[in-house]
C-alpha cells in the first residue's frame, strides 16, 4: 500500500532534540519531515504546514503531548482527519490511552523505533488521511445534520469572503456551542430557520454549529446571536441561556480594508467560545479579542493540493 497522492507526504514532529526522528526517517519517503521541539511551535506551524501526520512526544518541554494533541484536534484549520500519534518511551497505561484517545490521538508510537517499521506505520496513517481527504472533498453535507460539512463550510467562507472583498463588505462568523444531553437533532434546523437567506449554516459537531453572515459587522453579529439564542433555547432544555448555550464570534466590517482569510475568522469564532471576551450583560456570548491558545490566532493562505513547500529554515536538520 503506497501513499495515495503524487505529492510528497508531510510529517510534523514535535519532540525534544534528543529524539531526532528526522534522522531515523532520512532514507525513507518521509525524509522531508519537519521537527520542532515544543508544543507551542507545533501549534503555530501545523496550520501552515498542513501535515499528513503529526507525531508528538509525550513529554514536551512546555506541555504534554496529549495537551498539544487536544489543542490541535480542536483547531478548525487542522481538522479531525489528520492522524496524531503520541511518541512514548514507556508503555502507556490504559488510563493514558483513554485520555489520549479522548484528546484526539490515533495511537501511541514506541521510542526508539526502527526506520522501516516507522516508515510502514506512517504509510498506513498517511494513506488513511488522504483517503479521508478525498471522501470529505466530495461530501458537501454533514450526514448527521444535513447542514454544510466542515470542508463545505470552509469553501463557502472563502467564497463569501471573496464576494465581500469585491463589494467592500463585512463578514461575521458565529459559533454556537450547545450543551444538551443527548444532542437535540432539532438544533441545526432551528438555526437555519432563524438565519437570513444570505447566511450559511454548518455543523462542526453534533452540538456545535457555525454561521457565516455576509455584509455583517460586530453589531449585526450580536443581533443574530440573540435571535438564534431565542430559538435554540427550546432545543437545549429550556434552561438559562448561559447554562446551556455558549457563543463565540468575530467580524470584520470591511474585508477590502481589513483582509483576512475567512476560515481564520471562523477559527477565531470557535476559539472565542472558550477564550473570548464576554459581552456586557450576556457573559455566554464571547467576542474574539486575541486571547486564544498558541497556534489558533493565525492562518496560512490556501495552497494548491499538490505538495507543501517548506522553507529551508523549517526543515528538520537533526
């Protein structure tokens, strides 16, 4: 089984300098692996590199590999289809495996590992990731909700961004995070019913939805939030809004004068749900203010599907 694309696979490695996996992969198809030495750098570089697989040392200098994995897994610009592997010197306990799986890890890798064995494992994960990429590219709707899927939402965001840039218009991105147990299947449809004809609604998870609102600034985004909250309140058990619904948003009033990749705007709205600045009188609504975890406040321009050009300074050179 070989890699499913002519483009060379990109592997991002976050590990201490003494765990120089780049040297192990030197004579394999994964010789262009990029190695950094902290979780913070992995978070910062992953959106730019768009890796096919990520390897994280269990014990990084600034945070654990599992914590880094959780942050990467929650970053909309990276997605859940990128295999994340935890590199561990000691055999993980059952509890560590469960914690890692909940954080989004696909598996553990023992260290040290022979080059041939590591290459075969990476081949399996890269093949799986690229197969998922192909399937997601063809999927416009989320099968669970019938709303726009993540890839379709990203495409629509860029289309709306291009339109608003030409028209000197604004764009707002709002993320709604519900807390029902179990998830209420009506929530997505209710959000669609309250949205405007020009708005785009997508599903990020069974309980998390995103709304793209063209020609909308921050004041307009807040109006949309409160209107949607009134409708969604019934779908989350009828309790207090702040206990059952959280919202994060970001908006640019004029994309021509303040250019930003719309997917980055969407990522900021998602980050604002937990890290944004609460609105006065409505603490369950949070506005993006730049206080987000490392690696979630910047966006790399879209690239062609073939290959990733890695600057020489960023290539692994153990």
